[in-house]
């Protein structure tokens, strides 16, 4: 079975070892054809607390780690510049 993976933006890193990742899904409306952007937020496990708000990350589905957490951060693709 293939492992589910998503790429998204970290929108919150306020929890300990947990980040909230917003994943955008762009699809055409079935009737009108306009591109509709739907955003889904996933709570993902970040063991070393490396992720910061604004980072682009890849998350991977895993066993339930808590009541709402079923994803784990597999890699950080790009970091947010805080200058």
C-alpha cells in the first residue's frame, strides 16, 4: 500500500512537537470550471521542533499519535525567512 504524502505550509508551531500544516487543493469546479482553492489543515508530529511558521514541509501519514494527530513531518522543503 502506498504511503500518503502531502506538501503544505506550516501555519502554527505553538504546540510542543506538533505543527499545523495547511495543504491547498486546487481543482476545477465541476459545473462552472473555475479553479477553486480548498485548504485542509493537518496536525503533524515534529519530533525535534525544527519547523517554524511559514516553512514548506512534506508530511506523511502514520498511526494515530494522539486524538487529532495522524501525520508526521518527513522533511522540510524550504524555510521561512525571518529577517
